């Protein structure tokens, strides 16, 4: 593969209006009209990045303000209408940050966390009420009697009843939904236990009884809300990868009609139209080049690490980036028919398939919930018969059974372990995004790696510089410094001193030319420089009649060898599937000791390979970073992507690698197996607790309050067992 000098620009990207719902499209158009531009910044990671980006963009003419969101790795730019997105992207490139245009209207729907805020608010109310009701209960336990006791009970009721009604809404709604479809979910016994504990307490208070269990009802609600919030936080980061992928489609295109350039929404572009794509622009549609020559960056779509030549007759896909010269395309497919949109459809299908995976807690609940109800109603019937119809006593026994068997420990068993394991993995540089990711990772027996940007950094390094004379290197460095092509940049960085070369200019699609000591010199493609092509990644220099080839190898990502070795040592099959050229993939596989590798794989072929492995009974871990990996990441049993990956790839994955070193992937598989063991141990603790406690409740030896305290003890035990992971 040969090198061509180019003005390297990070792809300008944005969503296709044709695939955005009408309300979101209006939001997008409104944002565009107000001059607000949203850019993805995969490389920002600290406070210094924020100030560098904001100050650098704010210094540009026409830019009113720039605000970086470090969590979402995005910057929102408020600018005059005449400020071009390409200008902002080039400025960020000079500052050292890769950038992609995104659609603010499309993404806004994915960035709210109303459910999390709602759960946290209800958890706070329940916690505050629990402390106050417990204080009042202490007075009753200390010996308060008659009117004083009744007063404390009524005050407790005034606090507890509104709290239970408000804070218990998530459980009540879920239970009612389950009952409407004839199913007993985990929230049905939870809701019954809360309602019965509150109702019995209110009845006892009204009758002047000695015991009320408002503290049990509020405590139960608090612990269950804590488990529900922990579970929610493990899932809240994950948003739809299909929406993120759609946010990279181009919303507008420059259409040539009647000798005029018209900027039209992509929805108004159809097959047969002529579209102009300037350097730095992303292809708005699939098509064939009719005029111009340039280089096209396909790395985000196919994984090819180096740009490819594009001239008349070259087939172009939506989402590719034009690098060096203007191109005119004859459109063959646009909007929903484009290859990029079809890739988004693949991701959406794969995501919906993954959501059918049920967690260990869900599977346990299918057996647990019916058993709880049978025990409770059975206890009520038996004690009604024994006591000769004492409804009050029978309901107390029934409530105690429901509370003592309440699946609070079961509800905490998974989120408590996931939270502990997530903290441990975070310290190793891994962020768990999905609630069932650890369970699925523990089941993995096959690991599929992408190449460029995953096992390698996508940064070539020269391998034979010292084989060339000093003057040859100096001329090559001088020409390379005039280009932003990745091979040229690597050559310029490692080649040493530069010669004095004059008259340097670029020939789009071919290379860089200049004059040295009265002779024409060229750096670029083999056939353009008159060199014999090598069977490796290389760029070529012509000095008069002589030619020289500079070879390159992709730089390994730190920890790549350690990760592959660790996974192989755990008995997992390791595969390499890349869209890059055969020679580059073969060399990398040999360096890492991977015997099963595939080169030139298209995005759909990667997803199909993962699906085929799954159909054969394998549990696949996919590790990738590009758009071409997104469908495979979504289709895999579990997936990991680096933080430097494109937004769509990060969102499609279950785990994000925060640093450059990928050695922690081996640790993740080991810790996932430990976490799964802890989850199963927590289930065993819950079962053992029920075996001991349920008989006591059934024979009337446990009041609802004692049942609530026993339930709390089981929850604390489960949490402490989860902390053993640390």
C-alpha cells in the first residue's frame, strides 16, 4: 500500500435529516439556524483539554462561545452563520484533537436521565423518612405506653404513609404492569410487602395496638430503592448506538444543477444527481466519481489504515472522507438507501437481539416470586383455620412471611456485585456500561479483535530508515513535512534533518513534488514515482532516475501482546478480523501469535462472522473501535471499545477501555468470572437466609418488624460479600 501526501483533516460528520424524526429534524434545523454546531471530541480527557479546546475555538473570528462536555466528549459551538464546520475541525486538528460533526437535535433525546434523577429523589425521601420514623420507634421500644405510644404511632403514620405512596411508585407501577399481563414479577411481592406492612400498621394504630411497623415499611422501601438505583446506574451510560451512528450521516449536500451549486437537505437528493464534495468533507451519499481526483479516508467504515486513491469511475460510499481534492459524484443511493444508513439498521437489529439476554437475577425471580406468594397465602389460610377466623393475626403472619421472604437481598445481589466489580475495573482503566456485561463476559470463550485503532494505534512508524543514505532521507523528510498524510507525518517525525527542497506542490491523488539541486523529486505512489511496488505498506521517493521505498508498520497499542497472551492462557480462542489489507493484517497476527485472522472484512462481514460464531454456540467478546466495528460490537455476546473510539462504537459496546493500554482486557475476563461467582454466592446466601427465617415466620415467631430487620440483615450480608471483590 502506498502513501499519498494530503492535507489531513479529521472527518466532518453530521446526521441525515432523512433518518431523523420530524420533531428532532426541526430541532436540528433550529440549531443550525442559530449557529450552534455540535462536535464529537473522542480525545478529550481532562480539565486542560477543556480550556485548550474552548480557548482555541473562541479565538476564531465569528465564534461567540465554545463549551466542552467532558463526560460526553463533545463541544457545543455558538458561531456566526458564515463559520464553516471544516474550519472548526481544522482548528481542533491543529490543537491535537480529532473531531466529528454531530447533530444536536438528534442527540438531545439520548442525553437525559430522568429515571435516574427520579429514583435518586425517591431514595432521598425514603432515607430521610426512615431516620425520623426509626427515632420515633426507639421511643416506643423504650417503654412508651398508652397515649404517648399512640401519639408516636400516629406521627410515624403521618411520615410513613405519604413516603411509601411517593417513594414506592417504581415498584407499584412495575407490579401493576406485570399483573395486567398475567405475570408475577419481582416487584409484585415487593409491593405487597410494603402495602401490607403499612396497612397493618395503620390498622394497629387506629385500634390502639401495641405494635406498628411503619419503620419496617419505610426501611423496606429505602433498601429496595437503593438496589434499584444501583442497577439503574450500571445501565444509564448506555444509549442507542444506532442513533449515534445516524448522527454521523451528512444532513446536507452541494448539488450541481443547471451550472449552479445548491445546498439541499439530503432528503431532496436522489439517484442520478451530481454532488460536489470538497476536501475535508464527508461523502453525503453513495455514488461514482465523475470528475476530479483525490484520496479517500475509509478507516471509519472499513478499517483500512491508509487512504485510497479516488478518480473517475471510483465507487464511493456515504460516510467516507474526501481528503485532498474536490470530487464530483453521480449519486447512486442517498438517505435511507445509503450504505451508512444500512449499517445503522444492522446495529439497531443487533442491539435489540442483545436486550433479550436475561440476567441471573431475572431468571431467579421467575421461580422466586410464585413461591413467595404461595407461602404467604398458604400461611394466611392455615392460620385462619387454626385460629378459627382471626383475620388480624392471620394477616400479621402473612405479612411477616412476605416481608421476610421479600427479594430485597435478591434485588441487591447483582447490582452490589456489579458496583464493586465496576469500581475495581475502573481503577484498572475499564468502565462497565451495561448491567449484565460482567455476567456475559464471564461466559466468553472466543475473543475477536479488530486491528487498526484496537490492537494498533493506527499510527505508522518507519521500519527501514537507516537502510537509506542520509541525503535520500533528508529529501524524503523535506517533502514529507509538506504533507499531513499519516505515512508522511511518520517519516517527517523519524527521518531527522530535512534537505533544502524548493517549489514543493501537491498533485492530488498522487503525491508531493519539488526541486532538489536542479532535479525533480517526488514522494508518493509507486507508479507515479517510477518505483517497483513492495509487498508491504510503503511510500516511494524518486531522485532523478533512482527510486527508494520507505516501509512502515503500524505501531502496536501498549499491552496488546499481554492482552492476547492472557486471554489465550485463560483458554479462550483469539481471532483477528480486520478491514485492512492482507499484508498488514498478516504481519500483525504473526507479531502477536494469532493464528486465525481475516483481512479485508467489510462491516457487514464482521457482524456476520460474529453472528456465525454465536450460532455455533460460541460466546463472543468483540473488541473494536471504528464505524466498521459497530454492528459487530452490538451483535457480540459482550463488547469492549477504547475511549478513543468513535462515539457510535463506544455506545454500542458494553465496556469502555479508558486508557491506551489494553492489557486490562485480560484482567476484565478474570474479574468477571470472580464477580459471577460472587453473584451466585449471594443467591446462595439469600436462599439459606430464607431456609432459616421462613419457618420462624410461618409459625408466628417473627413479627413484621422482626421480619424487616432480618430482611435488612440479609441485604447487608449480601453487600458485604460483594465488597470481597475489592
